[in-house]
C-alpha cells in the first residue's frame, strides 16, 4: 500500500501526461493524476511470483502470515488517519474513530457578510464542546451543480454558490443540534450574521464500518490493481479522454478546467457533497448500482492519489417537526485535486458503461478548512457582531 506522504513529482510536459483532449497540467503537477500504462510481462510475472510466495506463507505459516497482514493494515490505517486529519492535501476530517455518535448533520450557511466567516467558525468551534456536539468537518462551498431552488433559493445567478460555510457535525441526539445552533448563533435572523441556513440530518453506517471506510478502499484497491496487472490492463484511474456526457455536470467540468491555470489551484483538494434521491424504477436502480460499483472500484484502484468516501448515510430528521426531505441519502466523497476531478469527469471510464440513474441529485463542491489550526481567541466570538464573556477555553480556526 502506498504511503501518501511519499509522493514523487514527475514531469508534466511528456506526451503520456498530456493526454489528447485533457487540459495541460501546470508544471510540476504530474503527481496529481495517474499516468501509468499497461503492465509489461516482467511486472505481471513478478506479481504472480509474489502472490505464489504469499499463498505458500499463508499455507505453511498461517500465524506469521496473519500477523504480517495485521501489522501492514495497522500501519496503513495510521497513515490514512494522519492523511485524513492533518495532511493539507487531505479532507481535514476529524471524525472520531471510536465512540462515534449516530446522529450527524450537514449545515450550509449563507452569511450577510462573507468576511465574517472566520468569526462564525470560531463560535462554532466553541459551541461544539465535545460533550453533546463535535465539529467533524468545515469548508467553503465553491460551486453548486444544478442550483435547485429547494437548496439554493432565490439567489443571484452570477454566484457560483449561494452558501459561504459548510459544517458537518455529530451529535448525541437530534435535539442537541438546535442547542448547538443557538450556542453558536447560527439561527437566521435580521440581527444575526446568518442570513439563511440549510440543514439535513443523517445516520451513518455501523460504528465499525464508518471509521474504516478509507482503509476498506485501500484493501479493495490492492485487489483491483493486482487483478488489472494480471490481466494486462491499464490502471482504471489512468484516464483516457472522453467529453463529459452529463450536461448537469458542465459547471463542475468548467470550474475544474479553470483551476488548471496554476499549480496551487490544480492541486486544491475538494469534498463533493451529494444529496441523492434514488429512482423508484427497478431497472434504473439496477443500472445505478452497476455505476456505483464501477466508480468505487476506480476510486479504490487510485492507491497513490487516494480519493475515498469520507461520509455517507440515510436521511434521519433531527426532530419530529422537520419537513420530509426531498432527498434520501447523503454521500461525501474526497477528491484529492482539481486536476484529478477534471480528468475523471472527462474520462472514458466515467462516461462509458453503466451511468448514474437517479430521480434527483444536487452536488456541492467544497474546499476543506483546517479546524485544528492555531488559537485565535480565548473569548467566545458572537456572529451577531459582538463578543460575550470569556469562557476560559481556546478557539481554533
């Protein structure tokens, strides 16, 4: 399994990297995408020998084989955990690995003054005290694909996103969410910096599966890569160009294309928040399942680049008073760079074979924020404009 922290840079002006149709990568950004070709005979033979040696070890010394595998998985899990939480190229996801609470919530905020974002985030960090609420992720929404009125409302069309702040929180119960919002002054009002709020509660998978999702991607990815090598196939994440066939994704394609102008923008990681309403038609459900499997296997196979699923779950209202949501599932995918996203959306693999078949979906592209940074203030920040009495605790932004 590849070490995320030891990625070597490659040249970007080679014919192999500048695949026909794709926007050229900025200089020094070749490590952002997969460019490997089909495996040679020597590589395939080496994999066969390694698999045979592993099978013999498992047969004759099963305890040693099991211990070796366990140690390898533990090392990879710790590397993934660091990448997930601390690496600037990662999603900055602070999800608790043990004792995760079952009520999660996604919140989108529109602020009257976008410049107040840091002040609002400071108040959020204080209100998420870890006793009944934890702040798992935060970010800045950059783009909404379809601009559904049910999500965006009546906002100016020239805005790529009408939202200024994204929060993902976990709570002991749905009732704790409103206590958290009142403590952080996130309730919209004429005297508050929060102009509009969208919130959706969801229930993640079992506590055992949820923290291990990135590790599962790695384990499955090793199997997929070995299978493709043995069959002499090009790695699934080594994309060939094919124009995006989904008009609703044109804003994402154009946004990622513009990000290819300089190395910093091309390397920018993103969280893709998907609000999903599955189709009720059985044939469409079947094709959508095949599409999901195709995409997940491709994500898993990109071991060096490491895209993976960070959060998912079915909708679970935060209170009995909540209206019935128009979507049923929430999925947060981590895309390691704008360059990767651009090539994936315009790839033969993505635009061929089984395709997404849903009744409705809204996609929001989000830049992750580091919520573990330096101490900003020891006073509670009030998004309505003032500051309250000292709490004696530190606020991190």
